[in-house]
């Protein structure tokens, strides 16, 4: 019992809130109490992350405010086709964001991302009677380490093979990267060199003043002040983003998406989900948006229908058109036209498209080479390496690779082809590695419809259905197809068919046509079925041996489009952050998967159960749309402070119960708990954005702000308090840093940070890595991710060993 009491009494002197049941806790079993505090700490992490998402929602509302401006059209000089002498200039009115993206990322969004760590540092010092603690500074350094090393590793790794992501605002990233290292070097100098173990008032003030300095310098980098010129590219991009949002969800957009035929649509809801995903793909989103959206999914709330962005360059190439791309037109970019290709084993050769975008007015070369996957060079294909040459004006070239045909049946095999070593003035674009699949042709194959259902307007005149031949195409095979009435009537709504389809040797698809009858009478939708039967020559039928054809009345088709457009608009409206009323906040808090229980998974129910109390409690926070977001901002920041105070107490008590020092608890449990939401947000952003900015571009800025605000503010408060409370000769007037392990962890982080930034720099300019910070060559991206993760493990292990004096330097 004496041992139990000592642990409670030892901490009580520095506690602000806990332990609440001090007398009774001394009677608890020590390990039972440790488990209770561990579970409680995890639950508090859930709470602080949920309220931090509410805080982020208010920041998104504040920073997404827009203003209307007028821009001159191409006919602004009166050249609008009107020969009247009174014809004046034409202007379009559009909305642009008030907040500069760089400024908002380094101020409010960085504060939203780092609020728990910053507040923990401030609360700890105030709670300790204006004496320094180990938990706050340790959490700031530990969180910075996790953010830069682990989140970067995850973002590098999750990019699909054959794709890559580059940082677009490289000037801003270079500026924040410098401060991400300088901030911690400055911290080391203050603690170890300038005034060893003592923080002076001026040091706290200077530390804080670095915050506006980084904002100003990053803003200057964003505006290219270094070149003494003003460029409107960033502002125009913001205009385009908002303008795109204004146009999204129109009936024409929805009609185009439905008729693209990417996926057969079974009902309006499915069509609306696909349309919503397409609209999301077109629009750039802030880090705050990704943080809130990821947070919803992680607490059993509504999900966003993200999907992989389709590639359109191959279709453009086949049509002889130049692929449409945006970007720097002074630089040529080359990549494969698709991330994956496939061919039959008996085709002999396969052609891989290589496209060039950007600057076409120069000669460009790029090397290529093949490498084995499951397919082996010499057995399945002929290895090849060479150079692709683009003459002036050329934008499409092809690489021809020989495929080896044999008589042995094998599963589908793959190999890879990569582009590298582009000539001067040329950069690698996203798809620098492509996968080639060799489909076996030594079996007669499996026959089935390509889609389980088709949708046609009656005015289309004919329904075209595709029959596929998979897993082999050897020899001649036939299969019968037959129509069957459901609600459509043969002879009235369509022409009946009972015929045989022949696949010659090597053929893998056949298209059958069924005529449709158009009339002037209003009818409801009609449905008929087409079935496959009687495959010959050893071929078999697959799962989709029948398909449903729906004939839409043209008026009904327009009704469908309107309905899908409305549903899409509703979906998009739900994803606009900060529009919820108090009632909607409580509805969302009480519902699983945003009320869509039918599509909820088991994990959604588990997360909803775990976070239910927090969600209902934080639904009481004023909605973000009230008072322009500032009321929600203030209330949620206050709630974060209260929850963070409890986390600080629980973490310290848990550490003492387990015999773990605060400095170790800070860089492990607390840093991990406060950084996980940013991890999920960065992962989602990396996979769904065209650039790496939203995924890792903000990490360096956030790490800098952690120091400048998280340590600058409490240092100013504590040093001023001590200066005016105690006499100059009183030792208590000095703010003395007692954590002996802090300088070592700072130095360790700085080394790891420099190494990681050098790795990202190498990846950006290395052909082998695809000239991109994220993704690229599958092997190199895995190695890069492993290096970053190992650096984090080294940081954790060495910092912990040093804290316990098991290693010394």
C-alpha cells in the first residue's frame, strides 16, 4: 500500500486535475491502475482527435471564404463578334479565396494540426507553477519526428505502382523545410550553447518571432518575390478551384459521366456516387478538408466515395490527338500512356505508348528497360532496353516488345518496363513504370458477358453487348445467346435473338447487337434478359452468363439525369465542411456511417460505439457556419485545452505507474496519439491528390510552428512571470530546463530530419525514383519508406536509452 500511495503522492504536486479519487486510488493495485490509465489515455486521445476535427472544420470555413472579382474575357477589348461601335468589354464574375493557401497552411491549419501538442506544452508549464516539464517539449519533438519520418514513409509507400506525386509549391516547401531543421537547431542552441539550461526572456520572444518570419518568407516564396516579380499563377489556380466548384454537379457533368461508360449503372444512387467521386477528383482540397473527412471515417461517420483517377491519355493517343495536360510549358514531360498493359501470349509483340507533354518544340530522349515480374525474360518475353526519341512537335511514340508464345498453359504473368534518364529540359511525369500482363492463350477460354447489366435509351436504336473470352483464346469456339422477355416484349420493344457467336483463334471479345424499337408513346422502362448457353470446343461459361438490358424511355432518361444530378448535388453538399446545423450535428453523432446503415461495415459499428460519447458531447459545440467559423474556433480550442490537460495528467501518472520517464512517454505514447489523425489525412491526400503538397508539403511547416508557438509562448509566459515575481538574485527567477535528455533528442531529430529531406530531394531529381517525392519505382519507393521508418525507430530507441542513461554522448 505504501508503494501505491507513493505513486499518487509523487505526482499530485504537479497535477492540475488528476487523480480525482486520490484517497481511493492509493488502495488500488498498481498494475490494475496502470491498465485503467492506459485505457483512459487511449479514450482521451479519441476525444481530443474528434474535437480537433471540429476545430479543423472551423478553420476550413474561415480559410475557404471567398470574394467576387471580375476578370476580362478573351473578348474584353470589345472583340465579341458585335460590330456595334458601342460594344464594350466583357467580364466574367468569379469567386477567389480571400486567404492565401500558404498563409492559411502555416497559421490556422498548422495550429489546428498541432493544437494538442502546443496546448499541452503551455498547460504543463502553467500547471507546474511556471516551471519547465518534460512532457510538453518531448511531445513536440516526438510528434515532429513521427510526422516527418513515419507519415512521409506511409505517403511514399501508398502511391499505386506506376504513379508518383511531386510537390508543386517547391519554393514554399524549401522554405518550410529549412525552418523545420533550423527551429530545432535553434532550440538546441538556446538550451545547450547560448544560455545553457536557462531560458531568458529574449530567447522566448525571439523563438516566438520566428513564427511570423516563416509566414512572411513562405508567402514571399509563394509569390516568387525572390525573382522580384509578381506571378498570378497561384491566385489563378485558386480562382480555377473555386470556379470548378461552382460548375460541379450540373446535369451536363452527370450526363457525361454516365455516358462515358466507365461502369454500368444499376440505379440513380450508384450513378450519383460515381458522379460525386468524379467531382471530387476534379477539385483541389485543403489539408483541413482531408483531416475532417478522414476523421469522419475513423469515428464510424460518413465516408467519401474516392476512387482511382482514370487515365485518358491512351484513348487520346489511339485517336491521334494530343493528350491534354496542364503544367509548365517550358519543360517537356514524358511518361507511359497507361500504368498497365495486357496482351495475349500469341500476339507476338505488344506496343507501349510513351507520351510527351509540356514543351514539344525541342528534341527529347528518354531511356527504357524491361525487368522481370512473374514473367521471365527469355521464357515469356524478350528483354529489351533502348532510347525513345521525340523530334520537334512529336508527342506520341511507342516501344515494341516481343512476347514469346509457347504451348504450355500458364497463369497470367507480368513484367515491368521503366523510363529513366530523360534528356536535359525533360522531366519524368507520373507513370514512369508500367506493368505488362501476358494472358495465356493455350486454353479455349471462359465465356461471359462483360457487364451484368446494360442501360440504353430507346432512341439508341441498338443495344451493343460485349462477350468476353478470358483465361485462354486457343482454337475456334462458339456460344449461343438468346433473349428472354421480362417486362420488355420481343417484337414490340426489341427484336428477339437466338443465334450463335463464333470466336476465331486468338479472338477475346465479340460484340452482339440487339435492335431496339423506338415509338412516340410514353412507356415506363422495359427490361429483357440475354443468356449464354452451349459453349463448344472445351470452352466454359463464366459467372456473368446472363445480362439484363434496361430500355429507358427518353423522357425517363432525362428524368434519371435530373435525379442523379440532384443526388450528386446532395452528396457534394454533405462534403462541404461547416454547413451542418446543430440538428445535423447531433444526427451525424447518433448515426453509424452518416445514417447509411445498409452500407456500414463491422468496423463502422465498432468505431461508432467507441466514439459515441465524444461525438454526442462535441455535437454541442456551435456549428462552424455561425459567426464565420470563429465561434466554433474559440469554443473547440477551449475544449481541446481541457482535454489536453487531462491527457497530460494521465500520461504522467501512467508513466510513473509503469516506471517510464515523462520524456519517454512524450515521444512514444503522447506523440503517437496526437499524430495519428494527421497520418490518416495525409494518406488519403497522397492517394487522391495530383500533387504531394497536401500529403507531406505541410508537415515541415507544422513542425516549425510546433516549436515557435509550442515553446515560444510558454517560455515567454514563464520567464515574464518569474522576472516580475522574484528578485533578480533569487534562483527562482530563472527558468531552468531540467530535462537532461531534451538536447540529445533534439539533435537526434535534426539529424533524422536532414537525412529525410535529403532523401526527398534525391527522389525529386533522381530518374530512378521517378523524379517525384512520393511513389515512383516500386522497389525504390519501398526502400525509401523503409529508410524513413528505420530512422524513426532509431530516434525512439536512442532517445529512450539516453533518457535512462544507458547510452551517453
